[in-house]
């Protein structure tokens, strides 16, 4: 694995660039797709979609997984992760590529497609508990007992740095964005992106009404427990956002828009019908915000959307 370090002490553009230099050979530079909003049945205007469902292992989580495995000193016991699905897939993939032992805990709500991919990548998989928090507790107990390194899905320094590299790429591909809409679960992605842009682009979070973790945290002034349900529960429904990302979000996230499950399902269908793009429910909350009017851009506003993952099946999609 080469030059493994303990990593920097902060999440900013300089540390994100340093992390990218280490992990970039293990990533795909995912493409962007430019659309007119009329392509999605909206009023005219520009959209730029960052197609991170085309990343290795099917989501942006691969960035954080490689950052954890390459920027940390790992014990002989390897790594352990808890995940609603995509993080587990990413850790399993990165561990397979780097020859690291990996154990992954997922809740019963996880998508069958994600569970199968974790198995396919060779990780030791445990399905335990109804929600992400249950899997997290089980993974932490196992890590303490076996001496493995815990790779947190969103509340870890290396995780935030890795996810921030998406912003580095997007800034080069679409340097003139005004606004970036980002789906939020635990906040690792929006934390990394907000740290990269640091106010240079308006960053807006999007969450399901049934899992308003960052919305509740900003309302309370600190991370607090929130509802954890809905159609995207396997990717956007931890009980609360991470403590590391919250100060970044408070400083650089303009607001959080909430969307219904119906809008998320409609967004999946619209992306397929209008652009032939397949994405999982948690990945299309950004599109749902536009379709439902939870975020209404100005006519000349240049809006970016992160399509964050595509680990779904035809049955789930239809």
C-alpha cells in the first residue's frame, strides 16, 4: 500500500488535494452530463450532472474507502465497516484491490443489490439489525474485540477527504457553477464538498422528509437524532449527521431542502425516461428537489447535481 500516513488534521482544499494525489490512481474520473432543465420537464436553464454512479463499486463512497485504506496505518486484523450498503460495497472493493482483510456489517434494510456486491468483492459480510445504527454498534463491538481499524461511513477525517475529491474533479469539469445540490445521509459527501468549495459555490443539501438528519442538526445547532426511514433508508437514513462535518456544514451549506419519497421515485423514473440514467433512490434526491420545487433555481443559475450512486436492481428501479 506504499506511503501510509496518519493524515492531516483538517479538511480543506489543500488536504483534499493531497488525499487525491494518493488515491487518484484507484479512482475513475467520473463524467459530467450537461442538460437543459427542459430535458427533465422543467423550465429552461442549465444543469450539470456529476455521474458518480459510474465510479468503481457504483458510488462516491469508493473515494472515502480508498482514502481510509491508503492514508492510515492498518492493523493485521484489517478493517471493519458498518454501512447501509454503498459504504460497505466501497470498503469491500477497496480492500479487495489492496489485499486488505475486510468485515462489513449491514442492516436488514440494505438493498439486495448492495448486499450481493459486498459478497462478490470478498468481504466477510454480517447482516444484523434493522437500521444503520444497529450495524454500527455491532461493527464497533467487533473492532474492539478483534483489533480491526474501523472505517466510518461518514464521520471520519479520511472519509471526508476522500469524498471531497469529487469536488476537486467537478471544479475542473464545470468551473462556472453557481449552485451544487447534494444528497445528504450522514453528511460525509456534503461535508467534503462544502470544505472543497468553501463558499465559492452555493452548496444546498437535499434530504428525504423521512430522514432529515442535517435539517434537524442545523435547526438545533448541533447533531441530534432524527427520523430514519423512507425509500432511501439504506443510504440516507442514519440517526444523526457526523460531528466532524457539522461545523463545515454550518459554515458552508446554505440550507437543506426536504423531498418526499414520491418525488424520489419520480426522479428515478424521469432520469431513466429522459436521459437513460439509472440511479438508486438516495442518489436522485437532488433531482427530486427540482421536480418537486423544493429548490427552484433562477433562470440563469448554473446548477450542478451529484448523482451519487447506482447500486440498484431493475426490480427496485421499476
